[in-house]
């Protein structure tokens, strides 16, 4: 396991706090997430015949009876996957924008690179899930790219603290968003959902690590911190809602 992944897998204080507040832990945080760990296509397929086939039990369905996701559950999962891919896309472009401005800074540059690398991994995983399971991706991809870059570069131009305040605000919303998803996923009693839950749980922890990093690097010393933070949080919430639908 790489040092980066080992760091990412370490549960943060913020993660533990949020988890104890909002959901019940299902697995140890040390579970590695690969890009192919995901719910199988059968779970999202509207064809009820194939939806009853669990890939994890396909070789021996006599031991574990196949479960069927309801239409509502499938719709919920598709929405989750679409919004998560869009969110990871936006996060990538935020860090791209910040790195374009502050990448050469000896203190902040490596931090941004590290967080950006993790966002690249997150996006690769959700790109795989979206294509593998034929979920309609957001139609607003160019908008999220442009908005993400503008937000990242714009806050970085305001200074290192503002860049970190941006990360603080974004990761607060995204961490909470993933936590909300975990609570929803915990309600679905299906063996395949456990894999998606691992992904969401892992990424939630990564985002909360980013939040901690931002706080440790003077995010709250940014000029007009409250104003900036609230504006970014509202923008993120709006983006989440829109990309879950469009
Ligand atoms: Fe992410
Ligand atoms: Fe993040």
C-alpha cells in the first residue's frame, strides 16, 4: 500500500465525529478501494430478470438467495452515482485551478498536488462505475469544469488562505453529502451495495482529510472568511442538487 493511500485510509477525527453523529460504521476504514469495486450492473439494470442476479453469488446462488432492488432503490443509486461523478469532476477542476496559481508555492503546492491526486483517483473510480453500470452522466460536464476551475483559480488568486477556505467549504459540504449517502445506503439490504458503500465511505474519509488539511493551513484566516465560506457552500449545495437531476 502506498504512503498516500495509507494516509487516505486513516480515519480522521472529523470523519469519526461525523460518522458517530450521522451513521453507523459498517466496515473497518482500512478496506482498500479499487476502481473495480462497485455494485454490479445487475443491480442497476431495469430488467427484473437480470436484476435478480447477483454477481457475487452468480456461481452459487443456492447459498445466498438473490435479492432484487426496487425501482426506487435503483433510481436512488443512479442519482447517487451521477452526482458523485459530477462532484469529483468539479473537485478535480477546483484543484487544477488552484494548482495553476499556487502550484509553485513551496508550502501549499505539494498539499494541493496531494489532494488533487486523490481527487483524480476518486474521479477515475466514479468514471468506471458510471460507464460499467450505464448510469447517465451529468449533462453539465463543461459547466462543472469551468465553474470548478474558476472557483479554484479565483480563490487561489485571493491568496493561500482563501484557497484553503475554498477547500474547507467544499469538503465540508462534500463530506456531509457522502455521509448522507452512507446513511441511505445503509438502509438498502443488498450484498452488492456493500461495495458501493465502501467506495463512498473511503471517499468521505478522504474529503474530510482534505477539510482537516485546509483547517490546519489557515483556511479560517482568509479575508471575509464567513462570507466566502457561506457563498461556496451554497454554490456546492446547488451544484449537488442540479447534477443529481441533470
Ligand atoms: Fe473527491
Ligand atoms: Fe476532496
